[in-house]
């Protein structure tokens, strides 16, 4: 059997046994001597072998946690590098788009500088609508001057040269009015084309391709169908298109026809009595057309103002979240351009509404036959309407020329 010996312990135990007879150490208790001759022996039949030193579990978990944390930090570092790469690519794309937007703004400004006022007036005077606006400005400018001439400047008007000036200006005013009537002749063709365009419907009411084949043999005869639909007169395609046309288009069509009848009466081709009735009817059509235009203008103005508030609220929320023109330059640039476009649209809608209000005041004096202040009110409202309509048409042709310069 194997034994385990303890060196240097015999001397120590011997010294302890000798200390028992020492009178100095006698009062102290001394344990009995241990027999060192018998050594420690291990049982060979034991099922548990002697333990071997193993690494601590806490140490293993510590190193495992350290390795996991290191791998997590490596993954986070890789993710941060990938995110920085994506952000850098996105920033480069945004910078490119911002540069494109800036270049487009510069091109627009350069194109606006290239377009001159004489080019805009040239394109306006080519059309009858542009000439009508120019003659309207001249006509009502003369009316306003005559108003101030007779009411403020020369109240007496007894001298011959004053009467001659007034006579010539009145003749010029009447000439411009008659010229404008000639220029706007046949304006009813545009609404008529809109009405006739409704005939190009993919399925007609009589011969629809959606009708099942089993009912084609027992279909209603054409004579009976014309009786059910109101006779051959009401079944005419042009009349049916007129009845199904929108009211504003019908008002514009009837107004144009009435104006042409009045113009023909001034030429002497139609009687004066019929011409006066046509003028009266045209004034009523103009009155209702103006009311419809005011309603449509109000609806469109509400939509534009809603979009404008939406863009402003979005910019305000971005400013509250800390986003600025430097942190988000692309979004700020797009919002700024959209807001500028909506503000311009809102401005011209306001001008159109003011013009419609002037027209309504002007025609109301004729329809309701108001005598007081008629010349003053119609001169001022007519001049204001002429200025507003001419400015709107000028901006339309100028925008067309700028777009043409950009594409060329």
C-alpha cells in the first residue's frame, strides 16, 4: 500500500514532548503525541480517484462573456462603419441633387433675363385675345380721363378746344369698343368644341357593345326608341350633347352667340331691336358666368391655401425637430420651391377674383338698370378689370417664353 510521509515533523514532535517536562511550559495543555510511525494510506477499493485541479466555472464564464462582448463590439463597429458608408453615399446623392436644383434655379433666372417685355407684347398682339386686352386698356383709360376731365379738370367745358378734345376722345372710345366686339367674334366656337367632344364616348346609348347578344334580336326598334326618347328632335346627337354639357360651358356658348348677334346689329346686318335684346341676354349670361367663376375661384383658392398651410406646417415641424437647411438641404430646397409656386398661384387667383368682382359690379349696373354713378362706377371698374386681365395674360405669355428658352 502506498503511504504518505510528512518530513521534518519528527523533530518538531520530539521538541514538543520534551517541553512537557519543562517547568516553564508545564501549566499549558499539550495534546498527546501522534504516532508518526503509522503513515496515511489510501483505500485502493475506493470508487473516487483523487481529484485533479480544474479551471473555475466562474473563470470560464468570465472569459466567455469577454469573448461575446468583444464579438458584439466588433459587430457594432462593423454596423457603424456600414451605416457611415450608407450615410456618406446618401449625402453624396443629396449633394448632387441639391446642385442640380441650384443649377436649375440659375437657368430659370438666366432665361427670365433673356425674355424681354417687347417679346411678350409681340406674342400677345399676335392673338386676338391679346389685342382685345390692349384695346380694352386704351378704351377704359380714355373713359377714366374723360371722367376726370369733365368732373375735376374742366368742369365748365365751354371753350371750343375742350369740346373738340372731348368729341375726339368719345369717338376713339366708341371705336375701340366696336373693334373689341369684332375681335371677340366667333368665340363661341371654343365651348362648342367642348360640347361636341362629348360625342366621342366609347359606348353610345342606342348601340352599346355592353348589350348581351341574347337581347339583340329583341331590341327596341329605332322608331319606338325615338318616340320614347322624345322624338327625332331630342334624339339628335348635337342636342343631346348640349343637354349633357356643363352649365358654365353652355353659358359661355350662349354668351358668345348673343355678343355676335349684337355685333351684327351694330354692323347693320340685323335690326337694332333684335340687337338690343341680344345685348340684354348677353349681359345676363355674363352675370351668371361671373358668379360661376367666383365660385370656382373660391374652391381653387381654398385648395391652394390648404396646400400652402401644409407645406408651412411641415417646415415648422422640421424646425422643431432640429432639422435645418444645413442638416436637410434637399427637403428644405424642395419645400421652398413648392411654397414659392403655391404663393405665386395664390397671388394670381386673388387677382382673378378681384377681376371677377369688378366685372360683376360693372354688369350689375346694366342688368338692374342703375342710373346713379353709372359712368363713374363702370369707368373705374372697367379700367381695373382691364389692368388685372392684361397683367394675367402678360404673365401667361412671359411664362411660356421662359419655358421655351429653357427647352431650347
